[in-house]
C-alpha cells in the first residue's frame, strides 16, 4: 500500500514534474537535487522542452520509501 492512496498512478507511462510533486511532497529544488544525486529517479527527455519520469520509476520510489519518513 502506498502512502498516497488518494492519488492513483497509471500502470505505465510518463509523469511530468507537477504530477510527481503532487505525490512526492518535496520542493522542485529538492527534487532536482535528488535527481542529480541519484536519490530520485532519472528524468526522460520527451522533447527539447518536455521532461518526464517513468511511472514505473515513481512507483518503485514510493515502494522503497513507503516506510521512510524522509522522502
């Protein structure tokens, strides 16, 4: 069970940053710092101006950290 039962993730696909931050309660700068350090999943460039994350990677992150207070 995830920590965010009010938000249902699709099985596959991509999520843009606002959707990710809606379920992972961190600031944009914390998210990007975590991506750089490997704490959070790497992004995927869908086009020159569109960056997203694989839903599968976000699910894995939630599952790994579901017992942790420090996301």
